[in-house]
């Protein structure tokens, strides 16, 4: 039996930074794999170059297992950088405390409120922002939001936690702070700021009057683009750490070698020197965000759904099928790329070539069911604006329609259709509602219309585009009757 990874057992040279006496200047919400393979690695690089009180108090939203394991390991865990050429191991030592938000909501409020906290980072997924796709605003019907507006002591939603933490701050010392969204949402900083303000605007008048002007003065919400493919942990990753370090790590994180972080340099109370880890600071994050959100994430969704329907367990397995690769190139080059302004210094051809290289990383084994998960919230970030761009120019974007059709066939198959095990493994907050609608609606056209025009799976303006709705419905029928390859062929023939 191997010894657990810990400050005492870690071989010298593996750890990114010695954390004895590290002060806690950051709070992180969303202690998942992505955070540990991305912001934690950049913070370790920053601390290696320039000392500072930038330790991280991290909260998992619910996962007790990860927090329990990290606590047994002195909050250390390995990042495995996996490529077909081999695996590199690092241990970014930046965490000073780990807790489960759901178990101790008051601790989240206190941590955000602490005077020493200068940056609050978020990786809570698209699903964590409790906004309504129909209004693009805070979802005031969400039971968690309603609870958090009523009860200030134990917030359950991320927006509630932020606002209650900020109120606590304002009342105890009013020191400025930065809230930094690191999720795949367009204009993630602005959106987080709006959600926080919308929540604040629902508070009693006296609280609003106190909070809103202070938010303007003292709280910064920079936008950022984050990029690194980070799959879920499996036993093979634990074994790899055992082999490499001779230590037991229950929660190592696999990641691709590629990593990118582009941020607006608008911090209210300082920040770690993340550029030491390669982060890029710019006044114009948006073109990077859209480039990544559409070319990588948008295309990723299509690869995941077509791949899963064709029986592919992983993204590399999916993209190795010629029809999936062809559809991915078509959606990326013909439908997403024309909607973008390519940022200065980025060469589109090399960016695209690199994307296909990253997706083909067989050693990483990124699962189609993982990328395909939460499509009901992800697609709304990826598809609507590009679709509307083409529709306004008089064309129906065939592969965007195919993306939506393939998604629906995965999570809400038409009666009698079996999408296979990889689609069945996709978790989605809307799965039950969509599947129920599919089961009770005889005509595919009526089903798709219900999903897009009534449920607003995308945005209401896409739902109102009859030609798009019709094309999605036709492609759902082709997938159901003849499979994903036939539908991809139809989409490219149109
Ligand atoms: C993926 C992303 O699951 C998904 O939706 O598209 O997690 C993707 O791997 C990352 O954004 C890469 O940076």
C-alpha cells in the first residue's frame, strides 16, 4: 500500500511552490478538475516567480469525496499532462483550505467577506449561473435563487453566495475585491456582474441602496477566456501517479498539455502574476472568448453528439470517423468562423489545425458523454448568435441545425429510438423535461417547435426562426430513421 501524497512525502522538485505560511488571498468556487488543472497551475507559476498572499480557499459545490481526499493529502493533488508522447506530473501547491459549500454555506459567505480575500474565481459551469435562457437574466423562478433572496445566511446558488459574501464584506470592512468568472460563457465578467446586480436589485430597498453603489465603486468583474481540455479522473490516472511518484493520490487531474488563459487586466485589489504561467492580459478579451467558445466548444458539442450516436466513447474516437471530422470542419469553417473577428496575433489556420490535433489526443480519452453533458445550457452559449448571423443573411446553417438535432437525439430520443450507451450517459438538467416532451409529442416538427419556441432551449429569437426549427426537425427524423452519418451527409449536401 502506497503512502498518500502529502507535503512530507512529495519528492523535491515535483511541487510547484512551497506553501508553508502561504496567505489566503483567493477564494475559489467550483473545486473541480478544471480549476485544479488551470487556475491552480497558473497560481503556482505566479507564486514561484513572485511571492504573495495568493493561496486559495476552495469550495466544492457538493462533492464531499474530493474535499475529503484533498484534506487527507495536505490539499495536494497531481496534474497529469497527458499526450500521446508521454505524461508529465506536477503538483501545484496553492490551496490553503478546502470545504464543501453545500455543507457550510456560512463559510462561503465568510470567505468571500474576509478582508484578506482579494480575488474570487469561479468555475461553476454554464449550469451554475442560474440565468434564464429566455430572458438572459437571473432566473427569479429558480427555487435556489428564491431561497437565497429570502434567507441571507445560507445561500445555495453561486449568485446568492457572491451577493451575500459581498454584503458581508461591505458591512465588515468594505475592501475592494475582484470576481473573476472562468466559465465558458460569452462576456463572462459582464454577465456575472449583471447577475449579481439583478440579485441585488431584488433585495429590500435599504440593502439595495447600500450595496449597488458600492458594487460600482469597489468590485471588479473582468472577463476571461479559459482553455484546457480536462477529462474526468479514472483509476488509470490514480495508477499513473502511483507509478510516477510512488504515492497514492485519490484525486489526480488529467489534462492535455495545451493551456490558455486570456484576461482583462481590471482587478480591484491586485492579483497573482499569472503571466508567469503564460496568461495573456489584454483590453480585448471578447474576440478570444468568441473564438474559443465557437470554434472549440461549439464544434466539440457536434463531435460529442454525432460521435456518441455513432457509438464512439471518446472524442478522439469520434473525430477519427471521417463523417464526424467532415461535419466538424464544416461547422467550424463554414458556420462558426465567418461570425468571428480573429484576435490579432492568432493565425486561424494554425489555430484550427491545433484544435484537430488536440481533439485527436487518444491518450487523454476525453469522453463524448462528458462533453455532451449539460447541452441544454451549453448550446445556448454556442449556437444562437452564429445561427442568427446566417439566418439574417438568408441561409440556414445546416451544421448548427445538425448540432441541435444530434443533441436532441442523444438526450430526448424520439419514441422507440435507442441512442446508445454514450448518449444515455450524458447528464443534463433538462433531460427529463425534454424526454417527456418527446414521448408525448407525436410529430417531430411539433416536438422540436415545442423545445425551441416554447421551452427556449436556445434563445427565443432562434426559436422564432421557422426555417431553422424545420431543418432541426428534419435532421432529427433522419438521425432517428437512418443514423447520424446519413444526417451529416444530408447537412453537407444541402
Ligand atoms: C467542452 C469543454 O465539455 C465541454 O463542453 O467543450 O469542457 C472544453 O473541453 C473546454 O472548454 C476546453 O477548454
